[in-house]
């Protein structure tokens, strides 16, 4: 059912089914739609958190499919997520939570963006997070384990009153299954998966109002994206890791992966494990930033 592509970092380059992220999109949206239609989570002021999240994830999956089929250029992928910010803007405007437009920044305290939060901050969060998650990939488990860690952190610090555990725990468990299979090299989630999970992280952070935790937990993503973009703009070269059949190594530092493997040969699993540890550390910091 799914096209097979070679695993570039495995001996013999075995063919692996690609695009399994669409299964996450279908499962998650059906689950969230069910929560809405069964009335398990009651809408507030006419807006439903599960329904809003489902619409955003559907768009993320659709965007990923377009990229798989048409190989979208970055100038289109960078701004397409702005479309998915529309239901989040509507949700945030009608949600009665009093701190919806405010964000707690480390060292600066609480900052209220007022109406700019709806029309500037939300679109920026969606655009940056979705693209940043998509830019960190290429290794088995990298584009699935790291987002799972971020979601686990955000779910842990979300408020109970948002019913976040009810509508996010089951999709997260399903994504973890895909992450395990991806880490073992059995499947690839593809762009449909990476864009969908990036959209999930951004949308969930807005709906559950854990924006401060989001800002801290995605710092490794931001660092990776900034490093890639700066080298492309100024050096005109892309980040590349060499594979000798057993280990990965790089002779430059143009991304988070090449920074970890710079003149330091490591197996693919060790690179993914080290990257995951970095994300776990920042998620712990995010918990402290949100709670204290």
C-alpha cells in the first residue's frame, strides 16, 4: 500500500515503506471527531478543542502529502501552515481562559500581547514549529522520537481543566508506536507524518495554553533550523553526513546532526539517542519554566 524507499543509512540500503504518518493523521482525526460528536468534551462558547485540533492535523497531513507528491519548494512550505492558524485564532478568541493572550517568558515575566497574540503570535507559532519539526529528519527515529518527547513534556505541564489528557493521550500513544517502528527502521513516517506531528505540537500548545513550555522545549528545533538556514544563505551549502556502512560522520557543522557527528563517527542509533537526550533536557527545563 505504501511506496518503498531505500534506507540510506543501513547496510545494503533496504527498502522501507514510506508515508506511514498518514495513518497517524487518519487515526487521530477520527478519534478527535469522535470526542466531539459523542459530546465527551463539551464545547466552550461554541468552540471545541478536539475539533480545532483535528482540523489543524488534517491540514498538516495534507500539506505533507503535497510535499511528498510535488516536492514543494521551501518558500511555499514556509507559509502554508499559516492557513492552519485560522481555526486556532478563532478558538483562542472565544476561549474564556483569562491568560490566553499572555505568555510567560523566562526572566521577563508575563507579557500580554493583546490582540497581536491572535493575528501575529499564533500564526508565527504554527509556521515556525511546523517547519522546524519537518527540518529535523533523515535518520531513523529522529523525526518521530523527538516530537514525541516534546509532546510528552507539553502534556505533562498542561492544565487539567483543558481536558488535554483526554484528547491528546491516545494520539500520542499511537504516535509512539510509529516512533518505535521508525526507530527500528521498519517504517518511515514521511513528510505527511512530520508536518502532521509538527502541527500537532503547535496546535496543542495553543489549545492547552502551554506556550511558555513550548518556547523552551522547541529550542533544539529552532537551533537546528537557524543553523541550516544560515549556512544555506551565507555558505550556499547543505548539511550532509557521510555513511561508511556502519557509522555517520561529518566534516562540517551545518545542522544539529552534523554538529553531533562533527569528526566523531557514531552509529545512527547513537546520534538519534543523543539528539533525543538533548530534547529531553529542554523538556525538563520547559516544565520548570511553566511551573515556576
